[in-house]
C-alpha cells in the first residue's frame, strides 16, 4: 500500500503539496451571500472578477491581492475557521473532515480535466461580478454547495 501526500494531516503538507491539493474546480471563487439573521450561506454563480470561467483558475493568482484585497488565503491554520464556507466537494474541506478525495480529483485520476468532465467545476456557468450589481446577487443563488 502506498502513502499519498494528500492523505497526510493538512498541517504536515509542504506548501507545494498544499497547493497541489486544489482540485481546480473554481468554486471557492464564487461570491457567497451570508444571511446575518440566519447565519446561512448561499453560493451564487457570480464569480470573482479574476476567475477565468473556462480554465476555472484565477487569472492573476500570484498577484490577486493587488486586485482583490479581501481574497482569502486558504492555509492549514485557517481551514479550521473557514471550512464551513468551502463547497462540500472541495479537497481541502474533504481532507479537513478526514474524508477521501473524489475519484474525479486529478490526484486520483491523473487527469486535470476529470473535475470538469464530472461536472464538479464551475466551467462555463459563471457570470463575472463585474457584470452583476451586488444587490442583484440573490438573483444568482445556486444549489447549496456547502
């Protein structure tokens, strides 16, 4: 039996291993609405202005804070606080909860396209936050991803 780096406790991952855990779905780049009266979280199909909706990647990952100062940097320490707002399919959330990766995750399948083929990414169905007023985000709420 082989030991895979993604099965280690998150705190034991190297920075390179941590980054490699991302499945490339793009769901973390979707804007969310938190309803303060109920503490419920709703995902929208309104994506960060930096998300490339076809590649499902940030178009300026290394410099994203220059353009989106409040972009969350996900770290092993922060995951404990924010796992609840990550989508249920997120590799970081899965591993934080002690669950295995899905078969479509490229670390399992060996193919970065399987996340898209499985319909587990945002490819092709987002709208940029530049084209939707924040007051209208509720019109773009999608199925619960949490």
